[in-house]
């Protein structure tokens, strides 16, 4: 069968899509390339339900594909929390639960057998799993052959009032550290040079098993080979209990000095409404400790603007926090109510207010980014070669994960190089190789 797979959402969702693509090809089906959905006999939608706009786009696509008599499979988070919406958009859509990606072949076989028998209509197929299966040490069709996305856990033990993902993916289930290490070891053997650790909250890893994230990072750092690790998003309230050990683990040469610490808001009253279990004093403690150890640390954060009952003063607190801590990247989202969450029943702000606050925060973030980029021009230092670009150049990363593109070199992924940043583009830096000075006294 001709199969088109489209994936939405986070890096964990992307990892699942890579596993499902490999399953499609292993079973002998034809995996269609991007922009060829009109040729599909089966459309797989690996869904995301974090944002209302994404949800609506997905519901539209599965409805349209169904009207074209294409077999539709919906996987990812949406089937776990919005099954009724999916079946309203397409009553014949087949369902693959978020924990059941390893059973895609079973579902495709059921569809194929029915098509061979030339049976139309009938009940849709649903496959679910109560526990996550098949996320590690399985074949993948990677989006980039040099980058391996390793999901280290499924679910979350906390309950932010706005978050639907907890309802979709359930309680925290940390994957075996030995299986994670073997998964990464195999990826490095396959030629991957950049490893992304992903989950709903990396710093929760091991809260249910005993082997916490710092110990896992130490185990990963001992894997032989030339590779670097990007640790994914970590919530302040789950970082704080492991802070000292985590900073020590980040001291490994194989760990990028990148701290992705979502605050969502800098206002304590908003954080309380969000049921975020941290104080901004704790955020300061975390950032200060990381920056004290790693002078060139990159700080990423996530912020929700326009949350229920957020005031102008609350919004200004967040803007002032951004000005003070100057994160290299801020993922800004306008709040949208999600079903099954506590905040779904809160009073919402006028959307025009959210739009304006988002605009104001974006403006401040762009000013900070511009200043940071200018300050980096002329920087010299060691960079790790991550991957080839579409233009045939190489994308290198500084130890703090800043992207520097080098043209006209013979560098290969996995190597280190001394580079100088010469200019800045909106999403990356341009650099050149630094020639090592030759000592005339050397033989």
C-alpha cells in the first residue's frame, strides 16, 4: 500500500514517527515522500493536542482524507483524550494508541486484508496498549541520519492545570537505563553524532524507579564514541531536588551546556492558577548554579501568555524576568483551553489581550536575541560538527549548542573544529575555521 505519514508536535512525537516509518518500510509498503499525500492509500496522522489550532488542522485533514476514500490512521496524543472528536470528523478513522506504536504493522495488516477482500466500510480498527512498548532499540527511519531522538520516559507525575498531555500519556513511566544506554550505543554505531533526550519532562526521569537523570547522564557519557547529548526540557520543580547532581552530570564533555527550563510565567499568582509547583526564587537558584559552573550556558524557556486571569502586572513581571535573565530562546504560546484540564473551566481573557501581550513579549525577546547575536560575532572556540546542511555545508554546535554554519570545509559529523563566528543570520551564525598558529620552534 502507498502510505503517507504526517507528524505533529514535540520531539517525542517525532521519535514515534521515525519508528512508525521504519515499520511501514519493513513490512514492504511504500512510504510516500513529503507533498505527495494525494497519492496515498493510507494516511497516518501522528497527532498532537497541545494547541487548539493544531487540533483543528488535524481534524480537518482526517476529514478531508476520509472524504477521498483514503484509509486514515490517527496515532499520538489525540486518540487518548479526543476520540469522540476524531470519530466525529471521520467515523471510519482507525486508531493507534499513543503507547502502541510498535503495533502499527498489526493495524496495517488488518487494513490490507480488508482491502484485498475488496470490502468497503465496516467498523474501524482500534489498537491500544496500557503500557508503552517499542520505543527503544527498534529500527528507525530518521529525519536526519546524524541525529538520534531517544525517548527516556512516558507520562508525567504532575498536573499543571492547563496541560492535556498528562491525560493523554498518563503517569510517569521511566524506561530502563540499560535499554536507554543500549539504544544510544546502537545509534552512535549507526553514525549518529547528536543525541536528543526527550520526554514530557526529562528531570522527572527515575522518580518512579530510583535511577535519576544525573546517574543516567553519567551512564550515557561513558558510552564510547564521538557524540554530544542535548538534554530536553526540564521543569523547575523537578530539577530542584536533583540540582547539584545534575550540574555535576552536565560537566561531562559529551553534554551540551543547554538548559531548557520552562517557567510559563514569572508571576506567582499565575503560577498558582497554573498549578506549577515552583517559585521564581527556585528558578533563580537553578539558573545561577548552572551559570556559575558553565559561563557560556545557553538558556531556553517556554512562556504561556494570556493565561486565565493574568493581569497587565502579571504580564509585565514576565517581561521583566526575560529582560533580567536574557534567555537565548523563548518559546511563546498564547493560552488556549484544552478539554479534560482544570483550566478548561476557568475564565478566559479576551483574545485581543493575549495577542497584544504575545506581541509585546516577542518584541522584547527579539531585542535580546539581536543583542546576544551581535555580542557573539568574533567569538572563537571549539565547536562540534553535528550534521550536513541542505546546501552541503556543515552545521557545527558550540558547547552551549549555538549553531554555527561552516562553508567550504572537509569537516564530518562527529569531529571537533576551532571556529570563529563572523556574522549572524536569524536562526544561526556563520563561521570560519580558525587556522592554528605554527610555532617556528617546532620541528
